[in-house]
C-alpha cells in the first residue's frame, strides 16, 4: 500500500517518517539492514534507513527512527534520534541530534 499524510509542518514530517519506517519494518524491508561497512563500534537502534553512499564514523549511536540520505557524512561519536538528514549534510564529531530535519548540504557542529 501507499502512504499519504499532510506533512506541512516539521513535526508532521517527522511523524510521517516514523510511520514510513514502521511500514518498512513490518515488511522486513532489507533497506533497514545495517551495512557491512558500518563500524563495529557504531550501534543502530530500532528502524534506521541509511543510503549506501553515506559515511558514518565510529562510536555513533543512531536511532530509533532515523533516515540518512545520500552523501551524508557523520563523524565519530554522534548520537541521532528521530531525525532526517538530507543529501550532502555533514554532522561533526560528538553532535547530538533529536527530532531534527537537517537540510541539504548543511553542517551541524563545530565550524
């Protein structure tokens, strides 16, 4: 089935993302499986969808309910919960993200 939801507000977008990830989990969608290239010291919690082109550092905890888009870079020690990271965004070391939508090519953390 298809999903539709009015996502005009950021909180509605995040709620739609959670519902979408839940539907993927119910179907045992292979896109929710962790990549073999993921560092052994990085943990995925719950439903996490990671684009194959994303790069994730070590000692990260990601999830539940996270979508990581194409060409995203996540440095070491990052914690992300209930968030979407759009194409080309960069999350610097030891940042904490919760209930966020990070825009295209944006950087979070030290500058």
